[in-house]
C-alpha cells in the first residue's frame, strides 16, 4: 500500500493525512454547512465552533482510551503508554458512539436541540469514516481475515489475500453520509431520526466487521464484544423511539 505520501520534498504518513487532516476537515465542512442550512438565523459560528471542537477533542480522547483498554496487552508487549503520541492506535467506533453525551451537554450549553445537533454531527462523522478508513487501508492497519473472494487484497509483506474491511467500512460512511444529507435537506423526519439510523446501522456494520477483521496480537476481545455493539444500536432505537414521537421537526 502507501503508508507514506510524498508531495515534492514533503512526506506525510497516510494515516495522519487521512485519519486526522482530511477526515476532520471534510467532516467539519459538512457539519458547518448543515448547521447553517438547518438552523438558519439561529446558526452562530461561535456556538458551532464550540460543538465541533468539543466533539473532536472528546472523540480523540475516547478513541485512544478505548484502544488502550481493548489492546492493553499489546501496549505492554511493545512498551507503549496510553499517552504515546504516535499517530495510530484509535478506535473510531467507540469515539463516535461514546462521545454522544459530550455533544448532548454542549448542545444544551449553547442553546441548540441536542437531537438536531446529533443529526448534523453524525452525518459529518459518516464522511470521517469514509476518509479515515481509506487512510487505514493505505497504512495497512486494521486488516481483514483471509478470503478467496476476487476482491481480496494482499498487503505488502504478506502472501495471503484478506478482506479489505477498511474499504467496506469506508463505503458505508460514504453511502450513509449521502443518504443522511438527503434526509436532512428534505426536513421531513423528526429531530434525532438520522442520529438513530446512524447509531443502529453503524453498530450493525461494526458487528459484521468484527467477524471479518483480524484480531491483533495482544487484543483482549471476547465473544461478547459484537453483541455489545448490537445492543448499543437497538438500545438507541428503544430510547429514541419514544422521544421522536414528541420531537419537533426541522
């Protein structure tokens, strides 16, 4: 693959470029555009900035801590610390799901509907998934299990074709993001509906990815992990179904 990208004399790691620079820039752009489109005269740049920056910081912290808790044996084997500044070592799923309470609190503080903000945030997050997982593919991390399917990929230094799970997840992000933008622009769904769809479908996608993704050395996954993801999705469905009945539309 291409773990490093060179532009003239400038060299940058693919993981850093796609997972941090490009994914953040595109995600923020989508969120900013949707905020002004949906909130209209209520849209204030300083409020939107607080939400995006607060959401980003919380996501990075959660992504790192969750990676450490799940792969702590690998950290011990390699002598790494949870505050190690290396670019890799984050779990996108936990970041996007577990930072929801942070976004909720920040939304209340700036005077926006938390459900509306979550709709916008998770639509932007879809494009983060789309771009970040391309970075994982180029970097050669998060690889899949062996496969005989014609689209199996053989990474450098290996001889076995594996599922390109990074591209599977990337495709989900792009397709879901486009659909969510369409739904939000139509403004026919109650606030929180897009967030609900994201939480449930992304949890299901991660459930499938669990069985197609290779488990790194030192990982502490258990057989119950996929069902936790599934429970999260359906938990949001049950919780939000009642709220959406009383929720206002855009």
